[in-house]
C-alpha cells in the first residue's frame, strides 16, 4: 500500500524570501497583490510561515519598519501610493465619455495638477526595510 505524498511546491526562479518578508511587514500593499507580484500562492506562503527563518525575517522587518525613526518614510510611501491610486481614478473619470464634460474636465485638471508630484515621488516598492543577512 503506497501513500500519495503531494509534490513539494516549487517557488519561481529568483524568488527572494527576504524581499517578500519586507513587503509583507511594511503592510503598504494588499497581501494578494504582494503574492501575485512574487508569483506565489497562499499555499506557498503557508509553507514559508512554517519556516523559522522566514518568521524571524518577518519579525525583524516589522520591528524595523515600525521603529519611530521610520515614521517619515512610512508617511512618504503611503502618501505617494495614495496619489498614484487617485490618479488612476481621475484617469478613469477623464476617459469616461458617459460623464458630463465638466466632470471630465475637472478630472483632467486634477491629473495635470498631481502629475508632477506623482512623477517626482514615483514609488516602486522594492524593499522598504534594508535586509541584514548574517
């Protein structure tokens, strides 16, 4: 009688635990979006959370990210993400031909006003906290 053992989950090539842990710890983006960006599933995350090393990374990144010295950086990143999200909404309003021209014009004005801020504060979340691998 043989027991069917499920095949171990394979992680994408180039997958970095530390990068994933730092993004989860920062809590700037929804978890489902983080998992999608890293091309992993909840099952993969379940495997990782069983590993002491990954849990230690999460704890360290969370502690560093929540440290009072990082308050300005947290606010800057959250504000930049809010501006970017708002621009997506404004663009959708601007492109919606079913809306009144005045509403579309107002959306266009908002886009033009916010664009310089968004371009100067463009945020690509790589790793909000530096990784210390020892």
